[in-house]
C-alpha cells in the first residue's frame, strides 16, 4: 500500500503567520479526508489542526478589533480616536506620553 504520510511539522518557537497556518490547515484537511491514515496519525494531525485553527481565530479576532477601532465614530458621527495597544508600548523604557507614533 503506497500512501503518503503528512510530514510532521516541528513545533515552531512562535506561531506561524495567518497565511501559513491556513495553508497547513488545508493540507491537514486533505490528508484527513482521504481516510488513509492510521488512527494515531489522524489524531496527531487533528490536534495540530485544532491548534492552528485557534491561533488563526485569535489573529482574526485581533484584526477585527483593529478594524472596529479604525472605523469607530461617536454619537455625532466624528471618528473616535483610541490609541492602539502595541508591543512597543509594553517594552521596558517605552514612553507613556502618547506622543510616540510609529512611522511618523
């Protein structure tokens, strides 16, 4: 029986990009749909898929929150301005005066 077994993907030190996670999820679904894997291989892939799915959903939720902040308006229809929480603001020694705007 000549069946392709999906390669094991080493656990990365950081989460893959959204696009890479979706690509890998697609591969996992294709392998599982074929039904040619052993139970253990299927469970391993399913577990990997669940982790990728959760990480991808978290990225989508964060992106949706950013879009909501960008499009928010007050009762008079004026754009609301809310500072974004960034990694830079959380770094030691980062200024909290609100004057630091990356890229400007």
